[in-house]
C-alpha cells in the first residue's frame, strides 16, 4: 500500500471506506430479502456477515489510529507553516503532503529517493 497523504489521514480514509462498505453490504443484504423473498435470505445473510466484519475492522482501524495519534509528534510544517502530526520517522504533512522527517540522515534526500527507499524495504 502506498499513500500520497499523511499516515493518520490514510487511516481515517480507510476507516471511513470500510464503514461505508460495511453499511452498504448490510443495506444491500436487507434489500435482498425485500426483492427476492426467501431466496434472498442467503444473500442477505452473507451480506450482513461481511458487512459486520467490515464495520468491526473499520472500528479496529479507528481505534488503532486513535492510539497512534497519541504517540504522534506535532510539528510545524516547513512548507505551509501549519501544525501537523507525524507518525514514525517520516510522514507527510496533512495539508500540503510534503514529506517530513525527524531522521537527519534522510533529511537531505528528495521525496523521490525516499519513496524508492521505502519500496525496497
Ligand atoms: Zn505542509
């Protein structure tokens, strides 16, 4: 997975996506009963189970993101001068998506080099 956004924002996006998928599946599953009667019950059951799993997964992601954000470092972005939160040694600014780092050995390389390095890991 590769995101062109800050890690915390990426977590929120995935959490939201999973919530919507889960709710969508549960609604579709319920609609299956309405449209196909008893034949739709199997479809509804599968939809409800997968929907429930997706909702629980999204809750886990939200919980995890919440835990992570407590350990995030707040820094002022040198590009846009807004306060952003960093996870780990390198992260992107939440506002202008500039790559930020607290590691001095990575501070002199360009964003392209950093991405190439991250892909190798
Ligand atoms: Zn910025």
